[in-house]
């Protein structure tokens, strides 16, 4: 059941609470000594209970603290503590806070390629395919160019699949078309075009919507993030294939704040994010295997596969949406051109 996910792991190669978590360990404070200490704030769109809070947000904060000998200190703020999720990008852009941890789903009004970055629906079947597109075919650089024009540095946290949870299995495209699904970003449009009725709502509202029948299913990351919101208490079916594979979370940094860093710290920041991407992507895939095994064993979650007619419709809609995304900017057009050429080389051309 988890064969494809395990293959992903083997194929990858290369990396109060908030007040307490934001404190600088005494050892690092002493190491900083007489050197200038730079203090930044980071607003995240995820709650503290999310797995990516500790393994991505806190992990990067701690790495930068250690590698700069305490000279770069980042104060962390979880979801909605300073700004709501849609306000993170403009806050970083204006320098109100120096850093953000957010989703490309909230950046589409600023960065035209962000829809494709959130997920390229109907494109990739496995993580390694997306990795090759991101790094070897230069997709992330196209996104970063547009972000830089908006005054922001952009670093993908990790790549992983976005997968749905459903309250009941579906046996046909007709049944799927009767569902109401929580969606976000380009995937909201994707779900609607495939046939279901897609509606947006913030993460904290998904559990209530599922439990009361307002929606029949939802996506919130993969199994780890869905479990962090307790979605499997009310929706026992985890759905394959994924809606899309992409960089669902990203770190963004205000350009001016980055430029004002001492050269050595700026270099440490950049290399840390590069390393973190590879290690975190690899780590996340293994954690997905662990989580799904646990959910199946302990909570009775069942991994199901969508019928062939729904999958076929997903591939068709994916091509249609990519053509629409290509119209948004020169970089988006180039990204889609590279992607279609790549998919053709994988034997998935029209």
C-alpha cells in the first residue's frame, strides 16, 4: 500500500510556549559576546501543533542560531499571533517582520508562478520527479526571480504530496462530482474542474466543517498535517494519488533585511536553506511512511485509490490548468514550457 512512498524515500539523496521557544540559549548569548546581535521576527501560517513547526520552523531557527554563534536570533510566532496567513507576505514585503513561513497558496496575487509552486496538479507521480524539476530544471529559480521583484527572498522548505482525506470512499467520477471538498490555491480550482465542489476555509476551520458535514473531504498537506488537525477522527479515508506534488511551505525573507546582514551571516543563511531543503524533503517522506502506518494500525485509517476515470480526469485537468497558468507571466510560461517538455520525456505527453 505504501510501496510508492517507500520508493520515494529510497530514491531521494542529497536536508508561555512561543516565549520559551524564542529564548536564546545562554551558551549562544555568551558566544555572541561583543559582536552585533541581529534580532528578527518570523510569522508562520502553521500552529505550534503542526509537525512542520518543530521540524521546519524551529529547526531552521536553531540551526541559524548555532551556526552564527548566537548573532542571528529569530523570534517565532505561530499562526495568527501577529498576522493572518494572507497577511504574511505583505508584512515581510514591507519589512514589518523580517521572515515568514507560509504557503504559495497565499502568494498567488504577488508571485505569478506561486500556483505551480504550491502544486503542479496532474504532473508528477513521485517526489523524485518534482525534485528534478525544482532543482535540475530550474523551476525554483523562476519563482525566486519573481519573488525578488517583489522585495522578497524565497526558499522552498520541502517538497511533498498534497493528499485528500474523505469521510467516505468514492467509486466513480459521478460520485466524486457530488462531493464538497475544502481546497486552497491552484488545487481549489483543480478539484472543481475535476468535478467536485471546492470551497476554501482556513486550516483551523476544517475539522469543524468535516465533523458537521459542511464538507465531505479536505486537503491539508499530507497525512502528518492532516493528523495535526485531527482530521482522521472524522474522515477515515486517506486518498491516493496525490492532488499534486510541490513546495507547499516556503520561507520568505525581506530583501533589505537580508542585504543588511553581515556577509558571513548572509552566506550562512543561504547555505542553511539550501541544505535544509534536501534533508527536510527526505525526512518528510520517511515521516509520512511512519505516520500512515501508525494511522492504519491505531486509528483505523484506510488508504484508498481513486478510480481510473477520476485519475484520467485529473491528468486532463492538470494539462488544462497549466496552460492557464502559463498566461500569467513570462516566468510562468517558461515554467510550463519546461514542465511539459519534461513530462513528455517521462512518457506523459499528450
